[in-house]
C-alpha cells in the first residue's frame, strides 16, 4: 500500500506514510479496493504498451533487414562506407569458446570441400602457408547436421550471427577468415561468398567491427601495408608481403588498429582501391594515422584493386610501387628478399644466414608463449675474427629488436631500417627452425632378475589377480575394473588398433592417481605425458615418435586446439600438415610434416559433458566417489604411516621394474578371434559402430596380454609368414 502511494503520487516513503495515517480506516479499506482496480488497469496498459513496442521493433528490424539485403550484393568497400558502427559488442567466455569451435569446424571443412580452395586459387591465392596462417575455413552448410539438440547452443549461435532465425548458416557458401583480439581470441568472422550471384557477397558477424587479422605483422616490422579489405591483405601476404594488415573497408581504420600501431609502427603504406571512394578512404585513414605520429605513404594502384593488380603484375613491380610512394623504402616482399640471401647453413643448435655482406649466426633458440629468445652473433664473416656483435635478444620484443638494430647498423655502417628488415626475415627463420633429427637411442633393457619376474607374471594362472595385487602395492585403492581396463588399454598400444581411455571424475576424486599408476607400469620410452598440448604441437613431432606409444594428457582442457589432431591420429593413424620453409639456398619451399600412429591416448577430465566427436573415440572410466570409497582411501593413507606401509612403499620399485620388463617382453603378434562371428552387440545407436570396435578391442587386448599362454601360429600371406595367437573362451 505504501509503495503504491509512492508511485501514484510521486512522493517519498515518509510522505506516503503520513498521507495514509491521516485517512480514516474505512477510507483506506475503500481505497484498497480502488487501488486494486487501478493496479489492474496499470498492468493492462503496460502489457498493451509492451505489445505495441514489440510490433514497432519488428517493423524496424524488418526494414533494417531489407536495407541490409539491398546492400548485400554491393562490394565490401561500399558496404563499409555507408555503415555506421554500433557500440562494440562484447562476447561472453561461453560465446567465444563456441565461436572458436565453429571456426575449427569450418577450417576442417575447408580441407574436405574443394570448392573453397578452388575459389581462392582462382583469385591467385595458392600457398598452403597462407591458408594456415590466416586460419581459412569454408562453410558448406554441414554444421547444422552435427549440432547437439540443445536449444541454448542454437540460441547462442543465432545471437552470434552464425545461424539465422530458421537455423540455417548465415555464412553458407563462404570462405571465412577468423578475426582476433589482442589475446588471440576469435571475436569476429569475415565471409567471402564464392558465388556472389546467389547470396550476400561479404559478411561479418553481427555487431561492431572489432578485432584484427594478421596482427602478428606488427611485432615483426615497424613498416606496415594497410589494405582496404581482408581479401586484399590475404592476396598480398600470399605474394610474400607478410607485413600487411587489412582495414574494414574505406572507413575501416578502427581503434583496434590505432592501439596496435601505437609505439610499434613508424610508417604505414596505404594500399586502397583506385576508385574515388578508395582515394577518399585513404585520405581519411592517413589523417587518423598521422594524428598518432605515424608516417603515411599512399600507394597508387594502376588497377582497380590488389587482386586485379596481381593478375597482371609481379611482386617486383609492386615493390616499385612502394618505392614510388617512398623512395627510401627497403624491399618488403619475401619473394624478393630471398634472392638477396647469400648464405643459409643449418647447424646442430641453430643456423647461419647471410644477406649481402651481413651474416647472422643464431643459436640457443628458446620458444615461449610470448617470447622467442636467441643468441645472435653478427659479423661480415661469423667464422673469422672480424669485428662482431654478440648478444641474446627476444625477437618478439620491439624494444629488443630496435636496440639490436642500432648496434648492427653501427657495425655495418648501414641504414637502421635495412637491419630491421634483416631482423624481420630472421624472425621468420627462427620461427620455422627445427632441430635436425637425432639418431634414435637404444631402448633400455631389463635386468635378468626383472625378466624372470616378468615371465612368471605372464605365465601366471590368473594374470588379472596378480595385476590387481601389484596395483595394491602401488597404493591404488579400489577401482578394480578401472585398473584392469586401464592396463589393458595401455598394453593395446602395441596392437594395430589401440584402445584409448578417458578417466572422468570430480576434482580430488583420484583420476590422476589412477592415470599415474597405470603409466608407472609402462617403460619410460613407451609413453609421452604432457600437461598441455598447443594447437599445432603434434604436427611437428618426429615422424615415428608416437608409433605404438601412449600419449597421456593430464586434463582434457590441456588438449585445447590440438583436440582435432588427436582425434585424427586416433582414427586415421597419422596426421599431416603442409608448411613453407627454406632450403639450404634460402629458397622458399613447401614442406610436409607427417606424424604416424597408431597411438593409445589416455586423458583425465572433470568435465561432465564431452563433445561427441571426442567422446566416441574413448572408453570412459568413472571414479568411485562414494563415501565408502573415501573411507577406504583414508584407511590406506593411515596405513601408509605404519611399518606395513613403509614395506609396501619399498616394494613399489620392484613392481614397476617387473612390469617394465613385462611390456618389453610382449611380442607384436596379431590376434585372431575365431568366435567373432558368434558375438553380438546392441545396434540401436550410431555411436555403437565405434563402441563395438572398443568391445572387440578389449577382447583382443586380453588375448594379447596372455600371449605367453597361447600357441603362436603362422599363416603365409603373399609369401610372408604372419605370426598370430587366437582368442580362447577362457583366460587360462
């Protein structure tokens, strides 16, 4: 009642109480009845107002959509010229993660669907490294077929601008390029329709133009080429001009550009279209940049845009355009710079490279997430006693490069700008450098006593009982089935079709303890364990470094962007990536890196939901989180403090040595299941196709572990004898 008086009469709390106190009770009761009627009327009026507002909003949206579609077939530049930028849209953490997953799917589609690649090649963009560096994807409309039946996910994708109101992909038939913020997080997406006659030619996600493409160009060079569009930047990059960053059309120099350039970029070459709008846009961009103290040069294109230009001209001719804009310009194209490379020599701990009369010997390369350190010796001849400079610098630090360039400029009596260009090329070589392959070391051998214990284990009447006893010695309480399945999966790494295991539980339940116990029974040379794997890390391992090994990752979150490569090597038994590098003469060439499987993957996770693409490839083991198990663990922890616990701890080393010998003694035999045709498995779900293979794989692993209790048989296949053992009805 008091609150109602406040609202109706526009008074504060005290005044409302005073007015009510002055009125007789009968009037107040009468007023209450009247108030209820007024409240109902107010609610009715507000409901009508909301309905009217919604209708008006829909009309506004409808009109806006029609205007947007009417602009759709214009060029990207025209669209950007006329668009008013709305307030910057901030994506939530969940939206960013979902957007990143969508982009990874589009990138996978680009490798599967030839149409996107054909479109770019027809535009003259042909280098695999360009596709990789820009994270190119293609939208073929298949995303909606794999989306979960989750309204929240669908709603988020619609809010992001990935799906339209009908649930179809807005970027359908587009080659797409992710756009990143300062943290390397995808915040926007640019799409280029490969058939502009049937759809909008250029698309961004809904919201403001935020984020940048190829922002890594700035740490490499203080001289930047700024293009009018993303596709122009990609074309220039593919021609060897890697110090290029695109704008958002003729009016598209954003605050993100200015913040990135501030203090790091000294000069910008504006390379906009040659039409009047492009010239006006270049003038506007020049004014913005000059206010920040950046020297600006405008490149005059003889053709309409960059794509048309490179269909008719060479990188050398474009270099001349840069020199026409700035006669003091040093050559910026890698395709031209490499011709001036006079020396390249790969060494054990680095390399030596020469440009004209300048030589750089690089050693002690150390990579980090935000640093790239190297020790560099600079001289006219690094192998002689001529004057030199020697220092360790961070090539990702603009300040370090600037300071080092001054030293070298004094040493060589050359312009500082020329030395900075040397360092930019040197940075790329350091990023691409990989140590030479080392001869594989011989695997350790087990002692004779360990072999005898191992043979006794392999021939024991009940191997599983003996195995559980050994796990008990290691201090793992309970989890009988999990221990057996985990050990069988680890042993299956030696087979052609290894099993993979995902151990799932809440934090502190013991999933890492189980993983560590299983791995401790495997020889050190037979497994690799990581806390985190970066997106491209697996592609650059030695070719056979994972063959019949265990790849253990402490948490599923540690896979990050490497989840796709892990899934691929599980299914296809190998992964391959194409990248550009330089040969001994400094010439650019495409290099293929292949990493072979098969491999057993073992991961732990606290996540309750795992995406189906990943989950379907693993056997799930869940930890017992009951109070009874917690009590048993407490009992074992207390026992560890006693004499019996001390004795058990001292026996653990003997157990691990024995099992290392067991694993080394297992021979790579094939397993034949004569009862396979009599087996059955539920077939009501599509996932059962993979689960059935795991079921057969477990049977195969059990037989494989019992090989010392089976007759080894042979069969001749194309003139080659193949050794195998058979599955039996009983383990013994």
